[in-house]
């Protein structure tokens, strides 16, 4: 089984299944390729993902959407317990994961994921601020209702945490006013071994994609 991903620094969709694979130490080969490179496009032209990453390739199947890849991996490796066991919690986890998948376009546009940069002067639009508020409400709701068993959204690490990890990376890049419980969740994500590995790879990655860099004063993030 092979997982093709884009750049560690920029590819938020790639981060999601990679994090699940790394967190659980799954026997999946990861092939990282530079976004937009001819080598990547040539590789993807052999498959059905419409030149998109991430892409999971097995002996018999191809899966080319982050949430679908996560679901596939969870079914293939049920010991990972990809969704909460309890029915209501599982339904909520699926709901918030789907909402992450389809929403928050203003935040995505205004704060592209960039693990290497902090933008102290960036002011979010009203639309992006509303999305940030909704995200924090989701995290608080999940933690308050279902998070008693541990520090993740539903206690233990699930697909929902993988889906929201790139948002935590975006929050590293801008000034976001957070409550103590939101700060604690962000610290859980940032201090996890798998996320620290992703950030380390992003910081040491040589490629730079100008289109993904904001034309604003910035500071280098070291960790």
C-alpha cells in the first residue's frame, strides 16, 4: 500500500491521512512529491485522481480523497479504532469531519497552511473570523460531550482529529484569541509525536511554493 502526498509545508489535505498513518505506525509506504512538479503530475497521470494528492494505491484499488482514504485505512486496520465506538459520538465525529471537509473556505483562502511562517499583522475577514469561531465551537462541543477519556476531540485519537490538524497548523500562523480549553487541544495536537514529525519535515523541506506564500510581513516558525 502506497500513499502519495504533496509538500509537508503546504499540503493540508496530504497531512490528514499521513498523520493517521504515522500516529498508528501503519505499514504504508509514503511517497512525498513536490506539488505541481512534472514528476508528480507524470506519476498522477498514471492514476484516476485527476492529478490530485493525497492518493492511496493498493494492489487492487485507488482512493483519492482525504476523508475517503482515512475511512479506508480505518476499515483496513480496525485496530486503530478510527471512529468513536459509541453510536452518538461516532455520528458526531463523522458530522464534524464532513463539515471540515466541505466548509471554512474563507479561512483556507486567507491563511494557507504554512508550517514555517507566522504572520503577526494578518487580520482575518469577518467571514474567516466566523469560521474560526465555528471551529472552536466544534472543538469545545466534542471535548465537552465526548472527550472525557483523553485529550483528543473524542478522548482518543480519531479521524476527526486528523481532519482538524491542519487547522491547528493554520492557527500557528496567525493570532487567534483562544479559551484555555481550545489552547489545551491545540497543544495536544502540536505536541503529539506524529505532528511534531510533520512540522519538523516541513521546516526542513527545501521547496518553496510562491503561490502558497502570503505577501505579508512574516516571522520564521522554528517548531
